[in-house]
């Protein structure tokens, strides 16, 4: 049984741990403590998925204005728990928490591009970024 909840005070250590158990740590600055703490502290919506023992097995982290757009910046599910609908539930619950009238936007990890249409998301061909400086 998986339990989902809003968890705005999620601990950095747990967040980094689940990122490592998913494929997302390779694309996140998990060794930068201040950055990771800031990512959690400044998020508007954090939804967690925990197993029956309380282990964090999935997380979504989003930034939202709660009226027009929500950027789902992190969606991570422990590799041992993938394929059980956890990611889909995290996306749905994040969107619901931010407001269904918002556009939910995310950048897909290279290996997850085929996943998002499967859960009802629509591809958008126009995304532009300026990479962060170090």
C-alpha cells in the first residue's frame, strides 16, 4: 500500500535518497547541500509517496502561481517501485494541489520521454532554457 500526502517540510536527506534510488540524481545537484535545501524550501507543492513502512518511494516537487501555470520540476520514483502507477498518482495529486485550472508543465528526463504520453500528458515542441551557472 502506498500513501500519498502533501509534505512541504520534506527533509533534504530523504529527498536526495529517493532521487538516488530513481534515475533523477544524475541530473540534479545532489552534492550541493544548500541548493538541495533551497529547492525544497522554495517549492510550492511537494507530494510524497511512502510505502507501508514509511519509506519515501516517490516525490514530486513543483513551483506554481496556483492560477495559470505549475512547473513540475522533479518527479522521482524509486526504481524498485516503478511500474505501479506511483508516478501517475504523484502527477495527478500535484496538479490537483496546485489547481486543475493551471497548465502543468515539465521537462522530461531523456529516458522518460515515452512515459508522459502514457499518463495523459501532451507533448509540446517549444521549450527554451538558459542553463544555470555554477
